[in-house]
């Protein structure tokens, strides 16, 4: 091993790409970020440019390595947004159409048709995922319907369908190979969660030819080496790839069931490891492969579609930013609730027909109360999912948090109050990038098995509301959820202890 090796970690997210340079002690010695844009050409449509995503990686890496010897980089770890999907030509590498973002809802009608046909339970049994437009299968079908309706080119292997990690691996290697990491593949709704291979029945159902799909590999590869990512040395190994939420869990040092993390970003991901697929039975949450480093690690997860995006939306309406929005917020919402069902509600409701709304308005309510309701909507949604990870054997008592909005101390205290759980925020913020670096370092022999020691302690937020106050606030939130769900019946309520 080279003297004083460094690890380069790239975290490709929805709104930005981040790069970290990590030393052998696990410390971050350099970081950089490149922003990304998203387009909304129609209501419910969310798309990005594949070329812009790749360019953001190049920009972030170049800035991060500025002033450092690229020859010291022993390997690269990659984390990426997961369910977003794109199509490109194998020969030219040219993207066909946009990247359909994980929030994109243009396939909602196709999803409704499949649900009406009764295919939902079978799909969930095979993939661990409820049938929902968020996942990649319907996006892949839509892209192929647009650019290869008869599937001739796809069956010839002339086209590549992939998630963002497979696109970046393609670009990093100069088109050497079309591969996907197993945890990202698990989010496509085309993977048999138990065999960890593409499922022939699902490929037929969604009309996605196997010839267009990437080869599935473990989270530690083997991946094609870096071919073109200046100033990184050509031939630098890609040592680990993870989905962003999976990488955050790894970065928190969670390697066994018991601890739960929440990643706050455009949306939010709440995740905890389980002993095996059987623990997903009767759960409102998704079963996924968190990572496979020789042994597959399974997790239960719930996704919130709009958390940080809600705060950005309201701040934009008020012509301010999220920090000012927080400063404006009242200490109490005065009964106002904002349900950010901009594209329906995900876990634990999985209701594509839910409608975004603001309720509880009175003459006593103003912008401060609305700002507070926006903050509360994030905390309430996350707690709805965390409650799904409580078991008869024990209640989740500690929540590990990361992601940009976790820097908001008001929001984190609110999360502790709403949840009645201790919230722990590590001093190191970029947990997705750090998790990718940790797994890459372990696979290269730079880090020992004591990876949990690299997870640095941080701020602790403890609940301050009484049990009675918490129940009252949650009842009000449930009432708002029921209104958002268009009178579709009683809102299911997770069991909670005070």
C-alpha cells in the first residue's frame, strides 16, 4: 500500500454532487461541491440532464483534488441517488432523453393500471417494494416506449438502461462496461430481492429486455477502473459503490440491526438493518439490499418524498431562503398543518392520490405559523416512518441523522420532540460520501474492521414535549393526513409508546 494513502469519495445527489478526500485515519482533508438543476416541464414531472450530472462529478472531483497529489488516491468510493433512471446508446454513450428523477410521477397512470390488475402484491413479494412510480421499472419502460417502442435496439444490446450509479460507472470507465451495484439494483423493482438477480417475470411485465440492463455486482465490485476523471490517475480502482441512503447508514457505523438513521435531503430516507427478508412481512416499509460486501445486508426503509424540498418551496414563495424561513417560524403552528403531498405520499401511506394541502388556517395564523408548519411536516413525516421500525421486542430510542437539513438545529430539536426519541447528529455531515469512503477503504485494506470507531460523535437533541403534548400534536397531524387522502378512509396509525 502506498505511503499516506487517500480515498476519494463522490456522493452524487439530486441537488448537488459532493466530493471528499479522506485520509487513512478517516478524517476529511478536502471537500468540494457542484450544484445541479432539475426541470419540471409538467406538473409531477422531474427530470435532469445526464451530461450535467457527469459534469458535476468532474467539477467536484477536480476542485476537491486541487492542491493534493492525485497519485496518493488509493481508490474511489461512489454513492448516488438511486431510483432515477436513464437510457443511453451503448456505442456512442449518448443519452436518449432526460434522466427521469426519483420524484418523477409521469408513470402514475401506468402504475394505477398495474395496481388495478392486481399485480401489486406479487411485485412486492418479489422485490420488497410496493408498486409505485418512484421506483425505476416504470421509468425504464417509459423511456424505452419513447425511444425504442418495438424494443429491437434494446434486444440487440444497442441501448443501455441504468440508474445513476451505472451511468457514472460507464462514464468513469470510458464506456468499458455496463454494471450496477446490487443495492441500487434493488431499487429498480426489477430485482428478485432474495436471489439478487434480475427477475424474468418482472422483465416481461415491464417490457425491459435483459440485454439492455447492466450486470449486477457486489458493493465492493469488481468495478471497471477509472479511465477519465482528471486529475485522478487513470487506472485508479473504484473500490465501493452504494446507494446514497445505504452509504449514509454505513457512514453512521451501523453494521447490525438496532440503530436507525434518517437522511434529510430533497426527500428523506429512514433506514435500519434487519436480520433477513422475513422481517419485512406485514411491514409498511420497503425491504432493500443495503449493501453486499461478500454477505448481503438487508434493511427496512421508508421514503419521504418531500422534506428539504418543502422548505425550499415555501422559502421560494416567500422570496427568502431556508435559514430565514426557520428564523421566521413561530414556536407553535397554532393548529396549522402543511401536508407536502406534491406527488402523493410515500411511506408508510403509499397513496399516490393524496393531495398537498394547508389546513387549520384561522385569522390568528400568519407566515410564522405557516413556516413552523413546514418544519413540522418534515419531522412528522420522518416519525411516521420511524414508528414503522418499532417492534414488539423494542422501540427505537435513538435516531441518527444526516443530510443538509440536519444542520438545522430547530428542525432537529423538533424531530426529537415529535418522535419522543433522542436525535444524534454527527459532527461530520456528509455521511453518504463518508460511508462510500469507509467501505472503499475497508475493501482496500486501509481501514480495519473497527469502522464504527470512525463515526464521530456530535450534537444530541433530547425530547422536551410531554407524552400528552406529543400525542396531541400527532393527532392533529393525522387529521391533516386524513384530509389530504381525500376521504379514503381512516388513516392507519402506527403503535406508539409514550
